[in-house]
C-alpha cells in the first residue's frame, strides 16, 4: 500500500517568487522617476562666456567650467572658475560664473564678493548688472545715502518735545 502525500501550505504565507520581487523593484523605479519628473531640480542661471578675457587660458578654463556647470558638476565647475579668476583677475565673466557656482553650492558670502567684483569690473555689462543673481546684493556702484535720525527728520516729533524745535 502506497501512502499518498498531499502538499499542505505553510502557515504564515508563502515565499515571494522572483516575479513578485521584480515587479516590486519595477514599481519602486517608476515611483522614483515620477518624483524626479514632478519635482525637477531648480534650473541653473546661464553662465557667461569670457571671450574677451586675457590671457587665453582664462577663456579656456571658463569654458571648461561652463561645461561642468551645465552638467551640474558644481564642485568641479567651481575649481575651473577659480582657476580662470586666478589667471585673469580682471575677467568679470569669470567672477560672475564663479559667483553662480558658489551660490548653488551654498557659499553665499563668497558668491557675493565675486558678484560684486564682476559688476565693478563690467559697469556696462547689462547681463551682469540685470542678472537676478546680483539683485540680492544691491547696486555696488551706488553709494547708500546716510539716513537721518528721527530727531533730524522731525525735530518737534513725539519724543523730541522740549528740545530745540520742539513744543
């Protein structure tokens, strides 16, 4: 007499198949790509070519920095722009581009210095002066007027009574 064995399912579920694992991986990949489509990284402001800067190594390093910047390889772009500024400290475009890279890297104070230097080196360059990247730092060539104190503005105003010009 032969005993007939029946297959009993395991208690607690079954082992997931390879197809189930692959499907889960595919769903995760789709979800991640959907996140990047729905929340793309912020657009980078366009850098400026340094065609007129001397010596020619300045333009070459600046162009290399621009290529890296467009690929969002900001640390490498920063290094190229630093080299361009070192070789051509009077190149406004190199300072401007370095300021852009530093801004996106979160180095705001150093970026501010290079934006202001770019504006000072290129007073007629409307792209630099009108750039949204430079707006937070004001207009470097305009002197700020000294503001008058409250007493100078209104000698008889509240708080100045009893003083010269008061009630």
